[in-house]
């Protein structure tokens, strides 16, 4: 299992371990993701703007950094139906997600099996499987109570 990004001492250490240059922009994105999981690119951008300057990170630059970090295995991108892509630092493990249909809240759920892909299709059609991405949909407790209250 990979070491979660927020367990390492600094963003610089994390980037260097993956063979990436430690740029101001990459560190800013990693730091922004540490302040909250399952963030959209717009949320990451707002967090960066609220923090110290990120070396003039444009919107396209942000997407390039997110793409680089995702391909390096430092960031995981999830795309729940009807939602923009979301990014998290929890990578390299076998976890899944709960998504609230009411408020859009997303929570991590550890896989009970532990080993990827944790589910096998009836027929893999010749594929060698290494991952299963599972999303459970429903209403969180807050939305259920609001719905019950009418």
C-alpha cells in the first residue's frame, strides 16, 4: 500500500519520492488537498487563492498539475455521476465511496475484502483486473432527517 500523502513530512518529500520536481504549483495543490478530501478543481483553486501565492497558477496550469499528480499516483481522481471530477490524497489502498444524493457529500469506505480488485465480475472477458471502483449512493443522515421533516 502507498503511503498517504498527508503522512509524509512535506509536499517536497512526496514529490521527490515519485521523481517529480518540487514546484511551487505542485506543492500548493498538494497542500490544498490536505485541507479537505474529495475536492473539485474549483475548490482546490479557491484554497490556493486563500493561501499563499502559487506562482501564478492558471486554471489550465491547475488541471495540468492535477493530471501530473494523478498520473504519478499521488492523487486519485474520482468522477461520481452528475458531479465534477474530485481529487483526493488517499491513494494506493482499496477504498470506495459513499455519495449522498441530497447534498453531494462523499465519504471514504474501506473495502472489507482488503485486496484489490475486491470484486470480480462473473466473466472478466479476458481482462487482467487490478482495481474495482465502487460507489454507493443514498442519503446521508442530515439529508434523511431533512427529508423526513418535510
